C-alpha cells in the first residue's frame, strides 16, 4: 500500500460538527438514478447515511478506525439503515468487493491521495469495481496553496457546549499540504477538551487529474464549480468531476 496518512484519528468525534458541507442533494442526484453506490472515504457516514435513509444501498470504504467508530455509533440503533449500509475497513487502492457497481463517490477523499502512484492505484481499483459506463463522482480542491499560521477558524455552539477550531496550513516540499488543527471544547466557559491533529492533503492540477483519469480508463462527462451543478469555471478552487468508465478492464 502507498502513502495513506490518517488525519482523523483524534478528532473524528468532532468531524460532523465542523465539516458539514451542503452536498447531500448533489450526491443523492446520482445515487437515486442507480439505487446503489460505492462511497469511498465514507468517514462518519455523513453522506452515506442520508442516502441510505432515502432507500439507496451504500457500500462504504473507510480506512480510519476512529471515523468508522463514529459511523457505527450512528448506525447502532437503526436496524433498518444497517440493512442498506455495508462498511469495510480499507483504503481506496486496496478495497475489494466481489462485484461491480453502477457508480462510485469520493466525497472529500481524493485530496487525501498524496502522490500520483496512490492516485492511480486508487482510480484503477475503483475502475475495477465499476460497470462499463459506470460513473465516478468526486470533488477536489485545486486551491490548496494557501499558507497560514495557526489561527482561529470557526466557532460552533451546540447545546451546552461551544466548540472552537484553529487552523494552520503549511506547504510541504513534496506537493503536499499539512493542515494543523486544534479543537477546543468549552462548557459554561471552561475548557473541557483540547485535541490537536495534523491532516495531509496532496496538491494536484486539473491537467494531471485528466491524465490520471485517462490512464485508469475514465472519460470526463461534466465538471462543476459547486454542488449546485454550476459548470466548472477556471480559477474555481473547488472542482467536482463526473467521470465515466469508458472501457472494460
Ligand atoms: C474529508 S473526509 C470525508 C468523509 C466523508 N466522505 C464526508 O464527505 O463527510 C475524508 C475521508 O477520507 C478518508 N481517507 C483518507 N485517505 C483515504 C484513502 N487513501 N482511501 C480511502 N479513504 C481515505 C479519511 O479517513 C476520511 O474519512
């Protein structure tokens, strides 16, 4: 296996609080067309669970034990949902199912592939699990060049608790970026928990993504700048790709 780096082991219990992107409807648009999907890098089930609640069968792949733990906690008292969700411990380049799927999602996951070897191994493995014509939908940040010292980010209030996140970003030599995160939880003004975590993402260009997709047997159908299906505009830091497996492998 290549360079999997987990940046979610310590703060997985805080993930859903801070990372609540409004992209469920976007992914549901694709999931409802086919009724079953592969969700790779499924995390806490933030995307998979609402899809399963709407009748989609979701096959999830997630390498982080802490993220899987959060996912399983949500399923614990929901037997109906459990029937529609399969969760396996693996990364994108090594998961195995004995069948092929009509569609696969990488939501917030492609950025974590740290070099071309890992990207290609992952895309090839996903292609192996897709039917010919099957879709791969994924988002990627092209604007990952920002450096900043660790400084206050978001504050979230929930019940009796107030959560603060501090974020620092540093570009590393090998086209990766390290994000340093500090989470602080306060109750009645008193600090009750502090967690620090380092998260690594890879920096990649549009051209390189196209090249790797081609090598793995994918063609790009459409590209968007946001989760409202706005066609991709150059300079948009967020790139969302709808690709199709074009050949049998
Ligand atoms: C930003 S989170 C996204 C989680 C979820 N898809 C969502 O949208 O909320 C990225 C997830 O990708 C997982 N991940 C990181 N590297 C991975 C890899 N090589 N293969 C599969 N998943 C990976 C992380 O453990 C984490 O759960």
